[in-house]
């Protein structure tokens, strides 16, 4: 997600997306700190001027491990299912 913010004074921008570890927010190419609102949305402070803001969701190490476990489990279940079918037809 990206947008351009043009501000005549310092502003607080709330991104209507719930925060979860893995979000990286950059303004003009530099990573900026994000605070979490009471409703869980992301809030960031921008100084006056024009800013190109990019928000990117990246995988965290634990999510990568979880995805690997899920994939391996799915492959194992498929393998067991195929073995059961072959066993029934032999």
C-alpha cells in the first residue's frame, strides 16, 4: 500500500489496517516508527511537506517457520493419503 501525503503542518496519519508484526512503513524511503492506536490500527507522525509513504507486510522468522511446517504437514498428509489409496487397491 502506498500513498502521497501533502501536509502544511506536522500531521498524525492513521492507516486503516490492523497492526501485526511484519509491517514496515517508509516515508520517502526511510523507515519510520509506527505506534498502535487503541483500536489496533497503525499511526505514524509526518512532518510538514510532501511524503511518499509505503507500507509493506513482510514475513517474520516465526511465520516463515510456521509456513514451512504447514507445507511439510500437507505434503505428509497427501503422501499418507496416496499410500492408503494404493493399499486399498492392491
